């Protein structure tokens, strides 16, 4: 038995979660820098608030691209971990190899389709005549690196799920450092503007993709990409997509949310309100991605031990994950309510943009204090292979609640309060979805854990 396997099955859960989650959190925080550093430098350009609004309009398409990487990566990685727990490494390697070839195919298709329809999509997503030029410049160059994005984001979970969290962290750190160094050079020194920001991003993703592939083809990796498994197997691919559809929906629907918000904010607040949402969505990434890092740290432990039928370790890992997520979101909620101007000032120093964004943040982020409970439960569904439940919970917050409320609430208030009503949709949906998810998790998993314990008792 390898050291990685032994630790997942027998090591201290607290130490395992700290080691795996720390690396995953650092990776997620650094991953945020890809987009946030772009926006920080873009915000300091001439007409920075308009340029940032243009990039913000393009961002939903970037989220759709990353959602496809989550479809395959976050769908395949838990299945590979479960196979490892069942001592079926050959089955795990078939999953990882199928995932790689599928990600390449998706990357090529996304590049072609989005390049053809990019202008129409950007106008539909809330671009104005003032922002369309910036949005087109950024998106066109970014799309040329779509295959690199798919490989870097989609294959990295297969490194983490084997217990090599530090290697997975380096994937993101290396790319982010390159992005941070190249951004000011391309944007200001070479005077490429938003095109320079996009170019820096895809070059950094290219290096990250090379790093991931180098490791997965190396002797250090427990699981290898095998050429005999590169031709997609429909049955394997179906199981990957079935599990990955939940994180795909989570990210893809986030783009739908941003499209809806941008359109409504453009209607009631103009380009300045769209620019404010670009900043708030960046801050939302800062809040949510470390949560995903925590859950990614817990995922290999939960998936491996569920496959090994060690239910006690699954339950203990979830409880620790839940507490950690709640402590984090409560802390972030307090910080955002007390110091909103500090967070806004990272991106732009113009008083009018700071004023509207700081005001909007106190509304938009009011419900995140219990958001940690939803993420912990939803990601545990995913780690246990419960694709349907995870999908339902993913759809609940954004599609069932948030998107309709973005359009309904403004129609219920007077003219002067419509902008506030649009922002109120976020905390209302956050609170209702978190409460529902916790209730569903409690009901279904008390039954699941009890059944597994009874079955194990009968066997022994």
C-alpha cells in the first residue's frame, strides 16, 4: 500500500484535512489571482472603470469555459478516488485517460464556437457601445488559450485526489506568478491594454497545463494517463459527466447569474453599476474559492473512505469540514460588512465607483455568513458520488431562486429602489438555499450512514 493511500485510510483526519486543504486553499486563492490581478491592473488604466466593466461582461463566458473543465475534472476525480479505495487502479486510470482526451476535445470546440459568436454573446450579456471594444479585445485572445485552460483546471483535480496536494498547489502557483509578472509588462510597458491582460492569462495557463501533464505522465504519479484508454469510452464518460454535472451547473449557472445581474444593473444603474458588479463578483471569488479549497481537501478523504466502507471516517471528516466552512464564512461576512471600502479600493480608487460598490456590498454579501453550510453539504454529496442530490442543490440556489428573484424583486418596489432590489436577490437566495441544503443533507445522509453501518454489522 502506498503512503498516499495509507494516509487517506488511516491517518489523522485533522492533520490530513489541514495538509490537503491548506494546499488546496492556497491553490484556490492563487487561482483567484488570475482574474483579480487582471482587474486590478485594468482598473488602473485610463478609463479603467469602463475597461473593467467590459472585462466583467466577458467574464460569464470565461466561467462557462471553466465550468466544462469542472464537468470532467471534478466529475472524474472523485470516481478515480473511489476506484483507488476499491483497489482498482486500472479502472481509475481509464477514468483519468478518458478525462484528458475529452477535455482536449471540449477545449477545441469551445474555441471555435465562442470565437464565431463572441460579439453577439457579449451584447446579450450586458455589453454597451462603450464597453464592447474592451470586451471583444480581452475575450478574443483569451479564447485562443481555451485548450490550456481545460487541461490545467480539468486535470489538476486528478493530482489532488491521489493525495499530492502540494503538487496540485504548484500547478496554480506557477501559473499565477507568471500571470502577475506578465500583466503589468503587457498592459503598460507594451501598451497592450486589456489584450495584454488576456495574453498574460493564457500564457500562464499554458505553463500550468504543461506542469500538470508532466506530473501525470511521470513515475511519481500513482495514476497514469494511458494511451490505450485515450479514446473516450461512452460508459466511462457517462459516469464522469453524471457526477460532474453538478459542479458544471454550479459554475455555468454562475455565468447565467452574472448575465442576469449585468443586464438588470445596466438597466437601473448603467456602466458604473456593471463595473461595481465586476468588483463584487471578484470579491465573491475571494470568498467562495477558499471554501472549494477546503472541500477539495476533504474530498479525497471522504471519497476514499466511502469506497473502503469506513463510514466513521467519512462522518468525522464532514463534521470538521462543516465547522471550518462556517467559521470562514462568518469571518468573511464580518470583514465585508465592516470594511467594504478596503476591498473596493484594491480594484479602483475613483470615489464614485467606491461609493456605489461599498454600498452594494453590504446588501449583496448579507447572506454569506451561513453560505459555508451549503458548500460543505453540497460538496460532500459530490465526494460521495451522489450526483443527483448535488445537482438539485446546485440548481436550487441559482436557477430556482436567484435568477428569478433578480427580475421579480425590482418589479415589486418603487423606481428609486430597483437597484437595491436587484442586489437583494443574492442574500435572500443564499439564506433559503443554505437552510434547504442542510435539511436535505441531514435527512438523506442519516439514512445512508445508518444503512451502511447496519450492512457492515451483518457482514462482520
